C-alpha cells in the first residue's frame, strides 16, 4: 500500500469537497473521505454512483482487451493491490556543518528531498495541475478517452499512446510500470482508481510531486525548486524568497519531458537547452492557470518569463555525492565510519532521509584550507612546488569535536592527515613534536622540568643517538641542560635517556592516553592500534628509546587529539566528526534518532598540575620562533622534523603542533608519493619552525578571529616533580660566579651610603617558579648558568 507522506493539507479549491478548519483533508477538516461518507447527501450519492459506473467501465475495457487475446492474466490480478512505492527510501542524505544547515555534502542514490504535501506552496500545486492535468480536482482519477484510444489502437495496430491524469502518472510510478502498451494502460487506470478510493486528492498530488523527475538530476519538486531557482517549495506565497507563479510554471512545464530524447530528437523543456519550447509550454501552463482561476487575466498580462532568477545548470557538476570531490571529502569518509559504528550502515543511509550534523565549523574549515592548501594563494604552501603536501587538523580541546580537517584535495585520494588503505598505511614521523608525550610520561614519574640532563651523552654502548645534526659546540649547556631548556632547544639526547630510564613503553602509554591511537613501526611499516595492545608488548620490541623524539609515524588527526588533551589539562575527549543524526518523519520534519550522534565521555588521563608545567614551557616556543599569535594570545607550541634517511641530513617531514585553551591544531608538511627532501622556497632545508609553523600561525590567527574567541590563558606553572629524582643524568649546575663581598658593589657599607644596592638585579627577577625571567630573550626562564644555544632550532632528524 502506498503510504501518505503526511496528513493532507489545505484545500486545492475543489468545489465538491467540503472545506473545514484544516482544509478539505486536513487534520480537522471533514476532508474528501467525509464527503464520500455522507449517505444522506444527494450529491454524495450521485458521486458514488458515478464512481461505480466508472469502475465498471474500466473493468469492461480490461475484459475487452484481454478477450482480444492480448492478456492471459485474470481481471482479479488487475484489482489485486497497489504496489508499495516508498519514496522515503529514495531521498538524499545531507551532511551539514556544525551550524546544522550549511551543506557540506549530499549523499544517496538520488537527489530528492521529501516534503509534506500540506506544506507545498499552493502556487506550485496549481501550476503543476495546470501543466499536467488541469481537471485533476474534478475527475475520478482516469482519462476514459485515453483508455478507449489505447484499446482501439491495440485493435487497429495504431499508436498506443494515451493521455494520463496525474493519478495515472503516479500509479505508473507506484507500480514501476514501463513500456507503452495496452496492458500497462489498463493496469495504470485500475491502480489509479484504487488510489482515488484510498487517498485524498491532496495526498495523491503530494506523492506525485515528491516522486516525479524534473531533470537536472532533481527527483521531486523540492530538489527541482532548489536546482532551478535556489528556492524551497515550503516557502509560502507572500513570504520572502517564495516561488512566484511564473517560476512555478517553469517547474511545471519541464515535467512533460525534462531532458532531450535521442529517439525523437526533441530537446525537452529545460529552458537552458530549449528556450523556445520551454516558453511555449510555460505559456500553455499559465493559460490553463487563468482558465481554472488560479491566476487573474491581469496577472497573466504582466507575466514575464523568469530568466533572471533561473539558475544555470552544469551537467558535469556534482548533484549527489557532493563534497566527496572536495577537501571536505575526507570528512565524509569519517562520517561514514562513525555512522557504521553507530549501527547505521551505508545500505541504510544511502536510502536517504538523514541529516548528519558534523562538528566541522565552516569558518574553521575555510581557515584551514586557506592556510594549508597549495591552491590557496595566501597559503605559505603556494610558494613551494606543487608536489609538496600539507595536512592540518584542528580540535576543540573541551569536547573532542574536530573543528577543521584538511588532509588532501578530495575524499577519494590519499589522506595525508589520517589512515589509508583500510588503516594499513598513513602517518608521518612526528620528530620532536612527539616530545610532548615524553614530557607527560616523565612528569608521571615525577621528573621535574628543572631536572638536569647530559645533552652530550650521545652514545649508548656503541649505539649512536641522533641529536638533530648538532655538534657538541652547538649545545652550550653541555652536560647540564634542564628538561625545560632541552624542550625549548629541542635536544634529542636527554629525551632518549628519559625513555631509557623510565622505559619506552611508558612513553608509548602516555602518547596513547593523550590520543595517539595508531603508530607505525619502522621495520615493517606495520600499524599498531595502541588502544588494543599493551604498550609493554610493543616497546621496546617495536618502539625503542627513539620513540621519545618521534621516530615512529603517527597521523595528524591523532596528534591534534593528543595536543588537545594537554591543552585540556590532561582530560581526554576522543576526536569525532558527528554531532547529531536526524531522520525525516512522516510529516517531513527532522527528528533526532535516540542513541545516535555525539556521546561525550571526558576522561582524566593525566594529573592536571603536571600538565600545567608542560604547557608553561611549551608556551615559550611560539614566541621563540617568531610565531606568537595576535592580540598577545597565549599558545603552546612544538616544532619537529625528521630526516629523509640516515645517510643524508635532508628532512622528509616537518611539523608544528600547538594550542590555545579553545583550539588545538597539528600541521604536517611533506611531499606527495615517495618521500623527498623538503626545502623552503629559497632552498634552505625545511624545519618545523619554517613553513609548518607559518601555516599553524596563519590558521590559529584566522580561526580565533573568525570565531570571535576571547583571549584565554593557561593555568600557571606548578613546579611538580621530585627534585631528588634518580632518573636525570646531568651534572649539577656550577655555583654562580660572583665578585668579592658576595657580588655587592658597596661591600659592607650601610644602605644609606649605597643607594644603588638593589638596582643591579633587574635581569634576574624571580618569577616565582625558581627561574630567572626577564621576558626579554628567546629563552626567558632558562637558568642563566646554561646559556641558550646559538641556533635553538637547527634542522635534522628529530630536531625542531
């Protein structure tokens, strides 16, 4: 049985239907069925007799045709039932941005949006009836002359064409009938009669308008209105952006033949391909509207063909599956995966009728594409060769919502920000950016940020430790580098010995807890799901001490998630792309599906005070490399590079990651296909503080500005850790070198004889954290006993 799209609505102006508060077939009106049921009403009795007579005529035609030898199917077959035609399974599924309305992609089998019959503009209904069946409200669903002509032509061998009413046309759709012959024509008429008996005129017209094809890939009147005029049939006359009678007539005029017919040579009635025939059909439609009283002669005289509002149509442009061929196509891939995990497989959402609201903010996405796409003329990438690739992912630390995702130009190519090949490939060596997780693991073991490490101990029993290409002369703090300075200056050796001391599995566990779900080994390139395998089984077997400074590939998405966890003071929220899942109900309204959509599950993974210490140090890096954000906005940051191979000092991967309390972002830059050496436009080897940091800075400034995010600050440093920790292997700092009398230029003179006694310590003001902090040099807060290196961010494997 054909199901109603919705309760029938306002009356269509049929004179023999009683009007009620809700229209002839509305919720409160007596409707068409009420008119049928009035046993004492002479008019109703007369109509009932007429319907009965028509039924007998149809049956008689059927019998005559079958007796002619053409049919062997009994009359009861024709009268059996109306086949199911559920157009709700032939809609599109919309994927929208976080605002809940701006379309990101459209998926499904056909471009159709079901709309309730009673909500469709009466102007549209009247225009369609005028074009296709001006007597629709007056007949009983069939064209007797057309049926007779079909039967007669069958006997005489003539043309089997016959005019069809709107009800018959819909019956053809409902029965999925094809071919023009007498059997089809008779059955179509019988089904039309059953439809007229079971449903109101408004219901039938609603089914018809939602089912038929209008050309331009548009199935149903709502999709057609959007394709031809960028308007909605749900906007009522008199309201802003409502379809005019002239525009409605254009839609109605194309129904007869929306597209060219190669068999007949007719170009169809789309005005873009056949404007003369389109206008002729349009004039015919308006003429019938005047005849039926749906348009006044005065309105008709003033009517102008709406060429100015008619939209141009590009047949090559995507109408369904839209968004897959754009940078947002990768977002669609994640949405599919999350729907599957929710119990909504592709076979279900492809039927259509769903609206998926994503976490992607259109403003943030635009900022990401402007900053990271090679095609963006404002992007730092645009200065580089086209084979250079960048990836950027931004996450809201407070809830794990992915705000922006750029992993490539489309959803069918390689995703540089995520996994590929079913999760078997992807990721990039994180270099020194991975040290943020080593820090988290170290502070878990109560290793303080001011602990001292030997940055020159680069040999582990004959095993050479890469120190980002630096010689001993480049490391001024030598055997006594604080963990803070080792982080800011991006020395590898101290981090290696942290992993060696606490165990590389502790580093892997910290990375996992922050949000790194997949990490690839470098021996076989095999992915390891850290959420399903105990790190003790992976390290050091697969991930040795070099894990501390980022030898092993991870995805940009996971890295952004990890940075977000630290920005959220150690509270983890899983990165996700779906906020809500809705489906149209019988009334055409979107209703949220219970148990589907976003399920926030914040989990405290680290001690907040320890993470505050890490963030306090990481906040010094953006300014240290000249990438501090506008408005004095505090932000954490960490750069990283990884060598192309061990034989050469060229870099193959470069990163910048960092966050404010509101936005965490990870940026990677490398090359397409086989890894190649990466250089800046001037030929200098690229490091994380170069193009990746420029992309990160541009994006962060844009997204905070466009979203109107206020300036927020991180928590103050807490100086956690055990000062007597046994893990640090560096030498104690030498005592400060001072002059006679403990450095007092006035000796033991009374204060009144030495007025300048207290004015000589401006460069050593204590910031309350045990560090000198003059806020002047690039390494403000670094102990003065260990001067910063001349080049704190040199290039090389695992460096900054």
